[in-house]
């Protein structure tokens, strides 16, 4: 399941063309995240996870994490915490 979460987030980052900062992600990042996540299940947990992530990490941190995961790194704790909190993974 960890791999599924990592792949979801990697898909999101690969679709991002604009960079942003702070805790409000660019509209296209949000859209890409939700579209990729909703392919795996219902919209509510995906929206929840997005809100959790935005509340705890900046867009640049999120993007840096995705680049690292694309090279084989494990998902960070904050990413797994959001997925668990929103019932995407157990």
C-alpha cells in the first residue's frame, strides 16, 4: 500500500508545471492530485489527504519529496500520516 501512495504522489508531481510556495498548492497541483487519487477510490478521502498535506507541508517540500520518491526513497511520515488519517491506507 505504501507503494500505491508513493505512485499516486509521483503522478501528481509529474503533472505539475507551476511552482508555488506556502501551504496553498497551485490549482493544477490540487487538480492533478485529486484526479490521480480518485482513480484509486472515492473523492472524500482524497480531499481530506490534500487538506492534511497542505496544512503540514509547503508545495516545494511536497515536490522535493516526490522527486526523491521517484529515485527510490520511501514516502515521508507526513505523507503516510495524511493517507492514514483519511483512510486511504491503514
